[in-house]
C-alpha cells in the first residue's frame, strides 16, 4: 500500500511510538494522579514528561499550561465555547475545518457574531483583511495554521501582531502544521494553540491538546475527577487539572511523547525538507497533465505537504476508488470535513482528490502515483 492520506492520520507511526504505547500498557497500566503507589506515580511521570516535550516543541515556558484532550476538535470546542459569550464578535477564515466551523455555528445560535475573511484564488489570506474586520466587540480571532484541503499556510505571525496590538486573543488550529512547521507561541503571538497528536506529531489517534496563555480563563466543558482537591465539589482552578477531568489516555500520551521525541531526534528541518521535496516532485509531475487542476498555491514554500486536485470531467470519489482498488494507493476524496474551503474553491459539489505526504513516504511512491494518474487519464475518453 502507498499511503498518501497523512493529512487525515499519519501512517505508519515510528516504532518508538508503538513501543511507548505497548510499554505503557504492559508496565504502567495504572491511573496517573489517582494513587501513591509505584505504578500510579510512573503513569504520572509519563504524562508530565510528555507535557514537557510538547512545551519545548512550541516554546511554552510553563508545561502546566499544556492541557491534554482527545483531539484538536475537543481542544477547539473548549477554546471557542469556553471563551466566547453572547454579544461577542469573532473573526475567522473562509476555509476553516468543521472543527472550527461547527462550534462557531452553534455559538452563532447563542448570540455570537462571526465574520469570515475571504481568501484569494490560491487559498491565501491577506492579514490586512483581519485588521479591517475588527470591531469594538471582537473577542477573538480563530484561524487554522494551514488548510487541510489546499495545504496553504496562513500568515499567523502577521495576524498575531494584529491581535496582540488590539488586545484580542488569537486561537490557532495547528492540526496540519504541528510537527511540520516551526511554531513559537511567543514570536507568533498565539494565545491558544490547539493541536492533534495523530498527524505530523506521530502520536496515536485519540491524543491532542491545547496551550492556554496565562491570563485567559475558559469556561470548562466538563467537570469531574482530577485526582486533586477531591474533597471539594468545585472544579480545581489550577491548570492543567481544571480542564483535564476524567481518566487520561496515558498509553496514547506516552505514544505522543515518543512521537515528538522522534521529531526532535530526526530534526524538524530534516523532516520538513524531506516532505517538501516529495511535495515539490509531485506538484511538478502534476503540472505535466493538462486535464489535472491543482487547487491552492501549488508552491512548496507556501503550503504544507497537502495537494488537492481534480481530473477534468471526473468525479473525485471515482478517481480515489480506482487509485485504491487498482493501484493500491490510499488518498482521500470528497470534502475532507471542510465544506467552507470547498465553497471558497468552487468544489463544493464534487470535492477534490487529496494527496498528503509524510516523513515515511518515498520518491519512488511519488513516481508510482504519478504513473497511476497518467494511466488513468490515458484511458479516459
């Protein structure tokens, strides 16, 4: 199998990730923070050490401000519903994933005003449009760091300056960029950073989290057992316990920590160069086909390793089906949980065929995929 659906979930995982999950289940099966015995303490150390490696990756000075969740969607729901209240105004982009779009849809019904910034034909955003959208009641800007449809990278640093200069929190969805792009929460003026573990961070599914800058208070989405202040009916106020009720996914978090350590050992620059080289070769190959339309920048310097296409006159799902069943190539077709992006691109009716690359893909696989597309096109009327 040639697996090119890494924007959905990266596969395969590093052996270090698999080993960490297995070791945690076999040797550290207890609940962290729910006892004073050796196994509970060992589980607690796993959680804390992973919190530290996440903090180091994003230049977060206080690891306690890293909160673990089940995925980026849960993180974004906590950030948006915990921050915004009726009468508030929020700015977002016109290419957001449903992890942002659906919570905002609910919040609109509760009296939150939403402004969507339109992007250009390549799916890129002009920071000045964010500044122009500001209002007196603007309570937040929420934006993905890179599109999961076109791969286009948003100018988070510039938007962050606008947000900071106006005293407005910036919420960033880094699902497609954490583990590929350098992210520095201070340099980019990010107030809430949400991430998922199972994509470019090489962690297991069911892992994710968010950074919450000091001074920002979010209403909790859930309350319950935290292993701390158990004598009180009130939810603990200290982070991370305030937002981490219930038994954590310790094996998954162990795997996430191992995935990030893998990135650190290989070097983020080396990983990024390899994936960019694959993307560059793929894009150049696609440009040779007159019947293929590439969506987005089609420029490795302006996007993460995600490339969406359509073949003229063909349904995206049919092309993906043939690639899978005939050529054993896994990609993704359809709307990719991002109808806003497809509405912006004009592909809402048929979606796109999306290819996304990982550190474990090879140039040979890129060439084989281009050959498969060539054969498919050659047999079309």
